[in-house]
C-alpha cells in the first residue's frame, strides 16, 4: 500500500515521475495477476469476447494503461521534475 500511495503522489506532483509510474505499473500488474482472473471467472464468461470485455471492466487494466502512458511519455512541462532536473544539468 505504501508503494501505491507514494507512487501515486509522485505521479500527481511530477516528482520522479518515471520511477513512480514504473512502481505503479509493477504494482498494477501484480494486482491484475492476483485478483482479476478470479473476479472474471466469477462472472462466468461465455466466450472469449465476453472474457476480454470482463477484463476491460476491471479497474486494474485502466490504471495500468494510464501508468504505462505516463511511463512512456515522462514528466510534463509543469512538473517538479521539469523544475528540478535543469538544476542538475539534465
């Protein structure tokens, strides 16, 4: 829970954004592997299309998409990273 909260705050404020987004990706993949399959099987999908749509209703998938987007795009111009990294010559 500490990783989720601290990574979420890091992404929110733009502090160590790539590292925080990576933490969210790891935690979300772990949560998806642990709980999503059980929850989808409880809904008794009838075919593979229903199976995929049940996974898309899970919140973990959308958090994973958002965290991957932030991880791949990096911090924006209005983040703490954009203010601090130029001071270190990066």
